[in-house]
C-alpha cells in the first residue's frame, strides 16, 4: 500500500510549528510510535477494516497529530491542548464525600479489565496494602472541566461529528447515507487526511492517561522535577530515530513498511500483541469513565514507582530521580512498568478509536 501524501498545495505558506514546549524530534518519538502501533494492532486484529483503510494510508503524515498537543501553539486561547487537559493529578481526598472517591483493589481491577497489563501489574503488587486501596483519592482540577478524561471525551465526540460530514472517501467507509451532506460544498466536508490526523491527536491524550506522572499530584512527578522527563526519555530511546518527526514527515516508505517498523519496537518494551483482541469499554463506562478509572490505575502505578511511604503525598520538596527508583537494582520493576504502560498506551488507543468508529457506524443517521 502506498501512503497518500495529501494535497501539498493546501498547506498554509509561512506557517510553522512553535517548538518551544518539549519540541525536539526526540521527544516526539513515543507518541508517534504509540499511534502507529495502534493502527498496526487494529490491522492485525482484523475486525475494523474500514477504520484501518482510513488511518493506514496516512500513518506517516498524520503522525503530526500525535505530538502537536505538546506544542506551545496548540495551547493558544485556552485551546483543548492546554496543559491541564493532559493531566489528572490525583492525591488523597479529605473531604466529606470520601465514599465517592474510594475504590478498593478488586473493584478497581474489575473496572480496568483483565485485558490490560496495568491490571496484571497491580494485581501482582503487594506494596500498596488494603489501607491504601481503601482510602479516597481525587483528581486536583484547577478549573472545572479541564482535565484528561474530559479532553478524551470531548475530542472523541468532536471526531464523530467530523466523520459524519466526511468527504466522499470517508463517506464510502461509513454504512448508510448521510443525507444532509448533499447541502454541503465539498470543501466544507472533512478530508480523509484531516480525520486521520484527529484520530492520532486523540491518541496523544489516551497515551497521557497511561503515563503515571500525568496522574500523580506529588511535586516529584512534575516534568521539571526529574522522574517524569527521565522516564519519558528512557522510552524515547527505546522507540528510536525511526519515529522522529523528520523521519515520518519526510518518509516515502510504503505504509506497510511504516507499520511493520512499529511492530519491531515491541521487543524493546517486552510486548507481545499476538492474538490480542481489542475489546470495548467496560459495560458501565463511556469514554469519560473508562479513562477516569485508567487515570486512577496510573496513579497507583506512580505510587509503586515512588512508594508513598518514602515519598509522602504532601511532601513538596521530595524528588524521586529515575536512577534512584528505577535504576540499578530495580531492573525488574522498570521492565514491568515499561510493559504495562506501553502495552496499554497502544491497546487503549485502539480501544478508544474502535469505540469512536463503531458508534459512528452502528446506526446510520436519518437525515432530510
């Protein structure tokens, strides 16, 4: 399959991306790899052929969507990519609604689902005791409505709208007739290239859900405090230069080659996706609840990496350098964290994409 390169003439002249926020090509590798590996997972599973037909031809060029949300320009005017929407910083809750924010271990694992490696990681752990799991925890949200699960839900909802007004190529992939589209000019309709890019933008926030430091309110998990950046740098090195921005945007490789390149990274994280089936959400969940419980799971992982008995939740000065908590002597923990976080970042992206797509396709809309 040959990658579609899109209409270069449509690219606005003179517009460049402001790279001042974590903008180096190295720091864009992991998000691009997660998104492209999720496309490959969908292809291997084989149940969503039309979705793969939409995404795969644009895997290289659409990868901009996977890392644009981290750019300074993406945060202009309180836009959806502002920093608060990348995180849900969870901490112990001392208010009057304690029962509402306490979820024991068994209930948490049931909500997460057995298909996720994070569930297996938490099930094996014995460092977080019964009292830890019985305590209430709540996300610290600076402004109502601005946090990670809301962003995943909002972007997924917007993407459904964009698909319903898709151009002829998108329309051909969705069952039923969208009758109101006959009143729209072709240039008003969503191009296939744009839809693919928005899917990959959604992947960015789903991946952030899986990053333990994005869900831990302790100062030690701030990007500038060491562990956060060092852990991400560790993952970027494993992904390698094949998923840098310049490589993917200038890549003339066949799309099959790009997806296969993504599959070859699995061994670096100890991943095995053979035979994996992509499930739906928990029966009682929508996108918001699904990602909310996954954020709580990531908070638990953060509390294992930097044990709360050593690094108290209220300590604003403590730091947990990578070498101290995941370096020499902690090789097994690091390998387990690598597997749980990166496996679930790929799988969760595929799950959220699949849910978005199947809901658009499930009931053909009735137009006028």
